[in-house]
């Protein structure tokens, strides 16, 4: 499926640096410095912290508390009047551990992990989008530089044609060689049109080079036409299967659906019993004057079991809400699946048509060049009119511009196809470069802050789920 695009027309591009800038080099620069991609990588790390935070529900919380109080005020009773003074200080260590949450924490962990994995796929999607923009920007500059050169060549040719037609009009000559004032004006009109087209081509190129610098991070140098992108599948059936398995948006929606299913169980688990143990150890005594021998130790422990019975339909409403969100997520999965398959079919056909257009365009340009040269030669012998020469020139320039557009559109379609099948990633395009490992960041977040109680408490909490 990979097209072999031969270069029949060289691009003459004025550059200040002799070294060529390949597409792979441009993609590497974008991968290292594109702010959109860098920001999404930071967001992925932030989202994975939700997995660590959810696991804190299985871990103990420990705190140290220091209190001091003084109170003086009137005191009255049935036996007399007077005043009372309170003067106390205490310090204690408090620890709290959830033993069983009826799967509430376990389901929160499931949801957080699924959303962390979904964010990993969102990062893959952003990476593919950045690479697509970078490839498109690269091909934009190549196309627009070529079009500018075509317009410049067209103007140069038409200036010579105007001079030749004007000279023949002024000199007269044999009837077969004579031209009219109309021929002169026709050539002059085409020359003016070529000037306008060249001005527009230069403006378009300036915009393309500015976009290139915004996406890649550096100005474009001398660019080289790529033969094609690596990793294209061999047939459309293989492409469709790869899209179902690897499309980043579809994978993101599937993980989001897994999270919403866990959200339903999280809401349901609120109706179950909660078992918690708490203990405190510390000392208490007079705050002033401070005398250590007057302080006594205190130790307390509590085991509590809480079973919700009624809460104004709050939990039931949250369950219904979670189920509706899950239905939305299910529909999003189906929408992403259809969109992925549509993109595969659309871009597969675009690549096929582009390859054929390139072959036809190259033949058309070659034929147009020969036709123009022949007409110019025959014009010198009076066998062709000015109109014939101008028409041949117009056909050639149109064919050259169409060829440049076909090359551009084919490579961009290849990028979109690879994106749809999940293979427009740094690992595919930049295999020798060190890549950002989203899975490693996620696994690190899952194991951060581990303590010995987590394993038995989490195993007990998952019972029944």
C-alpha cells in the first residue's frame, strides 16, 4: 500500500542552510517541544495521581494532636456560689483504619484506574494529532514552495512571450509570421495574471512557513519529499481490524465506559456497612504550671460499624445518575467505533486515489512540458498562434500545481489513515528516539505510598465485587 513517489520535477528552494530537513527530523523536533503534547503529558501524570489517591482509602491515617485550654467563670450550685477554673493540656497520637467499606473504596480504585488508562489513550490521541499537524505543515511548505516556483517560472516564460509577441507585432514580416494587437494584449493579460498568482503563492507560502514554525518549533529549512509514511497496512480489511483494536479515541472511550461501570458499583456500595477501627494514645495534665509528673497517660480504642438506612433518596439518585452516565459512555464507544471505521475507509480511498493521481499527474506534466516546447518551436516558424502557446503554458502550470497538491494530499491521507489505526505514534515514526512512557507513569502512581495493610484490607474490601 505504501506509495513510491518519484520526483520528476526538482524543487528549487532558496535556503540559507545547506543541510536538508527530513520529515522524520521535523517530527522529532515536534515530539520534543510541541507545547500541546508537553501539556497533555503533564495532564496524564496528573490524572494518574487519582489512582494513588483512591488507594488511600485502604491505608491508615495517622495524626498528632496538641490541645491546651484555660477557662475561668462563675460557678453556681444549690450549695454555694463561687468560680471555676479549667487549666488543661493534652497531646495524643490518633490512628484510623478502614477495615471494610463494602467495596466502596475498591470500586473507586477501579474507576480511577480506568480513567488513568483512558487518559493514557487520550495522550496517544493528542500525539497522533500533533504528528498529523506536523506532517500536514511539512507538506504544506513543500507544496507551496513548489507552487511558488511554478508561478515564478510561469511569469518568466510569459515575460519572454510578451517580448517576443511585441517584437513580432512591431516588425511585421511574412503573413504567416504576423501577429495582431490582440495577440499582444492577450499575452500581456496572461503576464499580469501570472504576477497576481505569484503574489498569492508567496503569501500562501509565508502562512505555511509560519504554521510550520508554530507546530515544529523551528523555521523550515530545505525540505525533502518523503516517499511515504512507515507502517501502512497492506489491505483495507487489515486496516479495519487494527482500528477496532488500536484506535486511540475508541480505546479511550472503552476505558471511560469501564470507569462509569465502576461508578455504578461505587454508588451502590454506599448502602453497605462500613467497618472502621480508631485508636488514640496520649497524655493529659495541667497546662500551667507545667509539671511532667502531673501528666497521666490515656489510651482509647474504638471499632465502629455504620449501616445506612435512609438518607433522603440521595444514594438512589446517585445510582440512577451513574447508570445514565454509563449509558452515555456506551453510546460514546459506539460513536467512536463508527468514526474510526469511517476514517479508515475514507483515508484508505484517499491514499489509493492519491497514488493514482500522482502517476497521472507526473505523466501529464511530462506531456505538458513537451507540448509547450513543441508549440514554442512551432510558433517561431509561424505554425502556432499566440493563443496556442498561452494555452499550452496554462495547461502545464495547472498540471504542475495539481501534481504538487496530489503529493501533499496523499501523504496527509496516509497520516490520517495511520492515526485511525493507532499507528501514528512516536514508537512507529521515531523508533530510535526515547519515548514518553505513559504506562510506566500509571504503574508508578498505582504503587506509590504502598503500606503492609493495603494488601489484606483491599482483598477483604473486594469481597463480593
